[in-house]
C-alpha cells in the first residue's frame, strides 16, 4: 500500500513539474498559448490557414457564449438593491467586451480564409 502511495505521489509531482519553456509561464493556459503562437508563426499552406480560420471561429463562438451567459446573469441583478446593482453593470460590460472580442476573432478568421486562397 505504501509503495502505491509513493508511486502515485511521485507521478503527481512529475506531472505538476513545469517543463522546458513552460517553466516560466504565468498560467496553465500557457501551453495552449505556445501552440497558438506556433500555429500562427508557421502557417504556410492553405490547410494550415483554414485550420487557423476554424480556430478563430471557435474562439469567436466561445466569446459569444460568454457574452450571452453574462447577459443572462445581468438580468438576475435587475431590481436588486445597492451593491448588487453594480454586478449588473459588471455583467453588461463583460458581455460587451466579449461581443467585441468575437468580432475581432471573426475578422482574424476572414484574414486566414483569404490567406488560404
């Protein structure tokens, strides 16, 4: 039993140990960000540009979903007293920012579509 616990502990420690360039990364998302940079920096073929266009459309949809989620939350704060009214403004602003982000991702997708031709 102790051997199993020791093995699991070692495996967990290794899994949580940062590797290479990711050692200085500020967040768990950094690995994904590095892949994004590689995709962008190395996109040469039409298929690679189409893949980036699909990726940007996915990110646009995620931003729209987050905007819709915050709009729904904002409705829940309607008519609330005091500080809770600020939460409606907070949710409205996040929705607005994510709508803008979705538009930017859509523009990036269009650019990648053009590069794929």
